[in-house]
């Protein structure tokens, strides 16, 4: 078996499981808060596992830089959404979640854990990656390392290309503190002396416009022995900010950045036009309430207090930074440096439809796509052929995230112009893609596509494509169902599963779902698919209970499930009950998990692992032993409250035994055998890296699939 080693808590005390008070057991012991981990803290721990990839010398150097930047970007989003939600809950005095931690207490815990993460990120940057990159001939030069020639060139660059777009703002009674845009790079400057109007200097704010490149590459003649050399815009601002205040003395310049609540709130029951309401909300997103202040570690304390007061933030919202406050911008170096030996080897995914009719191939049998090892071009080819096929009458599709200049949208537009009846459910509320999806909706409508925005109060997160084709005297439905988005970019970097089928019952189920989404249809009865918010939650509970009944009667009970996150309390309790009955449960949960595995008498038979590797593990797969008649499902839904109860999701069966066996082998058993990129969750809430046991061959689930190509 794999032996866990490294602890992602980096030396901090693990939370202790609180024993139930003797003689004072609650009515349902499985509701005891001690049995539940906190979702937000669990999500933060995921970013430590991402950061561990940046520290792994077995990972190519530029990919390690990418993992560092991913951990920073993830942390930004965590504050914009999760921390903002907790802060709002604390202000409203809302009750705690299943783990029993009050929102105010949770904010303190978030600050402590996030501080550890930030310090670890900057240690990785300052002590590990920056020196390693320099040794490899890729130098990101700090101010103190600039040669006189480099400094002269950079000052000229600053004067010619940066200064003209800067607008420094002195702070005085006629110039109050400016509105600071979410996550924008700013410098607060301490000044001494008199300006041209005889006003004494005090403080000024300089904001770096987002139109400027945050990384500047030095010309070849200034690189020395380095293959490439870069300077951060933040370093230039700090070094040459005195150019903006002639006649005054700059006593100090300190970078800072504020992160704001980015969760859009639209009362859909009170608006006549959701698209118009979202456009209005988007215009103000960058200036919503602040949730975090990042500032240079050497900034004087009075300035920090002043900034906190201005942004109406408490002390547990400030983070001191030993380096660039926008470290995630260094990701540009990964793109600018073309050094194959410093990156993952390129690979060519399989093309399941190299030539011929997709419809003929699918009519012969279901087709399974395992991205990124199978090319996303198969989905695009299906849609392209449908757009020009004279026998195709209608196309219906959901779009949650699709990317800029999407070939999927191009094909839908072409289909509409070719006279097909095209209906697209565009989810306008896909977080951080709202603006892009508004543009997609506008473009589709201009081409004659019927666009609907889903169901009021429920995000449409299901991934479905339905094609209606005339074949002889009958109509046949072809369906694509997936665990990931119709986004060619993420299909190259996320692991996902897709099924293309002409099964009549699945086709009819998908038809009914589109009827429900595009109209005010009554409740529908699906024969093959499970659907949130109606049947998926109960369907999971009943299948977990069935395995428990089997185990209780002496027969094998077995559950293996893979997802991105798990926190739904009823599902967690059902899994605890199944474990108590003797069901062997393996959960592959990439991110946040509130279930505590391995608790004596409660979850002894539950194991939880997380895979963090080259690709983002994104596929959702549920497998139930069912007394020798196993059931295999794929889904768009994680086992989260929002997915099971407040979204439109689909869960679809894999009916072909050969395809079900392939998923079990390629996804579930492959991930369970991983002893290089897997982390095991312990009952104390800590994750430990797995390593091969003595005599055990090393195995990476993702690399094994790449090798099979």
C-alpha cells in the first residue's frame, strides 16, 4: 500500500477530534460537529497541495512556477468568494455550518491558515524558484540586482512607456482617498517637501493601469549571460516613483493590493431582464466591499492602519508580502520562455473521429471521451457535422463556460444560419465568466439562435448537447453529456469524461430536460438520468443506503466516487452510516472535503485521497458495487450542497459494460493506485503525500494515461 509522508499543514497543530460527552450524546451522534471538517479551511489546504507541486524538484522548473502562480490565483478567488461569504455571514450573525465553527471564529482561522500559505508561497518564490530560474538562465531581476546599464534602460522605459499613463494622486482635503479597483497594483508613497503650489507632501497613491505589461523583458544586449531576463512592473514603479514627484523627496514607496467581494447578487425575482441586471452589477464588481489587504512587509504601521480604516477592514484582513503583491502575474514568464526542457513534454491526444461520419460511428455504439487524453476535437467535429448535415433538424446545448473565440459558438452560429433550429441555454451567472457569457448570448441571438438563461434561482451547470436527426422515416437523437465545460482550453488541462450516445432513453431524458429549461414545464420523469435539484440527491442517498443494507446482511458493500469537493451533510452522514455497516468506501476528492475518514466506530472503512498533478482532476464519477451488478455514473455535479440542491445538474449512467470497465480502470483504479501525486486525508484533517511502499513500483495515474498514448 502507499505510505503517506508529507503533511500539508507545514508544522501547524492538527485539529483534534472532540470526543462525544459521556452520557450526553446528541439525538443523532453523526451530527456531532466534531465529525466534520470545515469547508473553507479544507479548501485552503488544497492550495498547500498545489504549492507542493511548485516545490517538487521532479516537476519541470517552469511548470513549478506555474503551480506557484495557480496557488496564488486560487487564493485570490478564495478571498473574493469564500472569505467574502464568511465575512457576510459574520455580519449577519448567521449560524455555523455542520462543523460548528461560528463565522467570526472561522475568519480568525482563515487568517491564520492563509498567512501560513502566503508565507510559504513567498518562501517558494524568494528562496527556491527565483534562484533556480536564474541558474537555468531565466532571471527575474530584483531592483538590487540591476546593473547601471540595465537601470538606465529601465528608467528610460519608465519615462517613455509607463509615466505617460500614470496618474499619481496626492492625498489632501481636496483629493480624498481614491476608489481602488479590485486586485489592482498600487503604490502608496510617503513624500517630504513642498509641491509647486506650496502644499506640504504627505501621502500619494499611484495605481498601475491594467493596460501595462506587468513583466518587461530586457533586450538581448542587457541580459549578460542569461538567456532571458525580466523585470516586474512593480519593481519599476517602486524604483522610479520619484520621477512623478519632482522637487519632493520620496521617503518610502510600498506596494499594496486590495481584494474585494466578487460574488454578484441579483434578485432574479425582482428584475425584468437578467442580462441587463447582470451588466449593471458587473459595472460595479470591481468596487464592492473589501475582504483582504496585501501590503509590502516593510510598510510603516501608521500607513497600514490608515489603509485598513479606509477599506473598513479589521486586523485579520491584512497580509504582509515579501515580494511582488501580484505574484500570480509571474505566470507570464511561463508563456514568454520557450524552453521545452523546462516544461512538461508535449503530447498529442487521441482523435476518436479521424474521418467519416460521427453519426454513423455513434449509431454503432456509445463513444467515451477521456480528456485531455482524448481530443476535445471529437465534440467539435460532432457539432460541425451537425451544423452542415441536411438531415439534422435541431440542436440544443447548454453553455456554462466556453472560452473566448469559441469554435463551439462558431458551429452553433453556422447551424442557425444553415436553417437548423438551434436552442442554447447560456448560464449568465457562471462566476467570473458573466461578461463573456453575455457576449456569447448576444452573438448567438444575432445569428438567430434561441437563447434562454435557464431557471430563476438555479444555475444551469449541466453539460448537455442534443442533436435531432432525420434518418429515413424516423427521428433519432444524438447526445453528448460531459463532466466538464464546452471549453477547448480547459479540455487540454482538465481531466474530464464525455459520453456520446444515441441511446433512445437517454436521448428522451435529455429532450425532456431541455423542455424543462426552455419552458415552464411541469415535473418530468426521467428513465435513465438523475437530475439536480430533484432526483440526484435522493438517488445518491438511496444508493449509499443500498450498499449499507448489503453489507449489513453479510454481502460485500462497495462505493468508489471521484469528485472535486464534498460537503453535503446528508451525504456525509449516509457515508458514515454505510461505513458503520461495513461498506468499503474510497473517495477521490480533489479539493475541499468536510468528511473525516478513519474515525473509529464512524468512518473506519472510508478512505479519502486527493490527486494533484499535471492536469486538474475534474471528472466526477460515482461507482456502486450493487451486489455484483455494478452501477457506473458520470456527472456534472460534485457532492456539494449547491450542486445537489441549488443547481441544475445531470448524472448519467454508463450503460455499455466495456465503457464502464474502461472508466473503472482508467479513472477509479488508476487514481487509487497513484503513489506519486496522491495525498491521503487523515482523521485529524491533515493531508499526507503518498510515496511508494518498499518494493512497490512508483505509479502516477496521469502519467500512466499519457504513456498509453
